[in-house]
């Protein structure tokens, strides 16, 4: 099988939620973020920002807001990945142009920019031997999280990321069969049949996704100046 050091890191990925007490050096975090900032970005807009959090009180509060996720309180470093259109708005104002970025399209652009840089950072961190987990629980209380981190208007935290030296190596979670998710030339729905023979996956998905999730999100993002409508 063809591989590179990068594909080896990617294939070894597992989310890590327990960390050793050792600190992660600032230079390492900066190297990770430097690599992540090279990620491609729509129109080179770079509509994201990252808040690096180490303060234990802030971590405890973020953990609560994420639904009492213990690993958020215990991580040595937490990166809050924001979709951030505030700089775009400011550039428009500077040139006396109206900012019309509060649209679904621009919300997606900023959210995708955050996701791409976030994933690049995770791969970079794992290549240093660090363990990470992304925290979508940041969207449980988007307004409170934005206040706590003093985000400007037109920004919200899409997800966070705990980074630390792994104190565990959980087994890798299974992925769907390759044939179900990869198609050649045309989408082939028949290849998905195998997925539905996996009772564990279908049961979990049907239980979790027959309930509404984060119904408050649209209103919260509108309040933060990013109406995804
Ligand atoms: C956008 C995103 C949000 C996530 N949010 C959380 C979270 O709030 N808490 C958590 O413990 N794991 C979270 N995860 C981790 C997933 O549960 C995990 O990636 C998934 O179960 C697959 O496991 P693996 O990463 O070990 O392969 C999140 C992952 C992603 C990509």
C-alpha cells in the first residue's frame, strides 16, 4: 500500500480525551498553528480566528458550556476555532463599502475555513505525537462562549480542540465501508447497502438523529451577527 509519513499520521488518528500533566510547549503550538494557517481558504479570505486557551478557570467554564466535558477542563491547551467575518466587515467599512456578508454563503465560507485550518492543525499536532479531540459542544451555548472569549461581532466558535500528551490510546473507531462512501464517476447508491447491515451504527444514528439538535443555533448565530439563512 502506498504511504507517506503524513498518511501514516492520518491513518493512526484516534480522538484522545485523557492527557498527561506535562505542558505542551508554546513553540510546538505555534508550529502547529503556523502549519495550519497554510490551509487553503476561499478567495484567500482567511475568515477564521483561533483563540488559544490555557487558563484553568476559562477551561473549566468552557467545559461546562460544552455540556460538562471533563477533557475540556483537563486539557493543557484548548484551541477555539472561530468562523470570523469581522475582518471582512472592517475592510468593507475602511473602503466605504457596505458589508453584505451576513448570508448563508459567507457563513459557510467562514465555517469551512475554520474546519480546514482546524483539521490541518490536528494532523500537525498528531505528527508531534500529541493527542487531540475536536469539541462541537462549543455550539451548545454559542453566545456565552463568544462572550467568554470576547469575540468580536460576526464571529462564533465552530468547534474547539483539546490538545495534550496522550494518557490513553483508545481503539480506533470503525469507519463505514470504503464502497459506501467512495464512488467513481457517478454516485452508486447500491454500494451503501452494506452500511445498513451494521445494526450498531444504524441504531445509534437513528436514536441520536431522530431528536432535534441545537435548535437554538440559528437564533444564536443571528445574535452574533452571522445569520446562516
Ligand atoms: C466537528 C466535531 C465535533 C466533535 N465534538 C466532540 C465533542 O464535543 N466531544 C467529544 O468528546 N468528541 C467530539 N468529537 C469527536 C468525535 O466524537 C470523534 O471524532 C468520532 O467519534 C470518531 O472517533 P475518532 O476521532 O476517534 O476516530 C467531535 C468531532 C468533530 C469532527
